[in-house]
C-alpha cells in the first residue's frame, strides 16, 4: 500500500505493488484514473489542504484613454493546494471600460 508514500499531482513513479502483481498508485491523480491503492485515501487524503487566495486588488486604469478599453485586477495565492486539496480559483479578472480622460473631451 501507500503507507507514507503520497505524491502530489500526477506522478507515475509513485506506485506500490497491488493485487495480482499489478501496480496501484499513491499520487493525487489516481482518483481520476481510478487506479489508487486501497489505502491511498486513508494514507494520503487526510492531509489535503485546499487553496486559499488573498483579496482582490484594485482595478487598473482603463487601457484606453479615449473609447472602449479594459481593466484588470488580480489576487495572489496565500496557501497553495496540497495533497489533493481543492485547486485555486481564478486569480485574474477583466472587465470592459470606457476611457474618458480630459484629453478625449478636448479632442472632441
């Protein structure tokens, strides 16, 4: 079985002898492929840690001084996921904006 051998992600080197001489796996990807060792969940899943992200930063200025443009904002990963924890949500957002700086009004 897996015992103390638990590997994050997809790792073909992270295996143990299974029943009938076949290999079973102790990585977190084995749950998707359904080829985990029988003790994988008990040995590896206990330490699962979900992703934690920080707050959203401020929106950037509009990318266009005059007319249609876009704004962006982001956030950082405070705690990365470990041992099969929930993955991180989106770290960047974009939205449309309309640039209307003084220069635009003067040009009109």
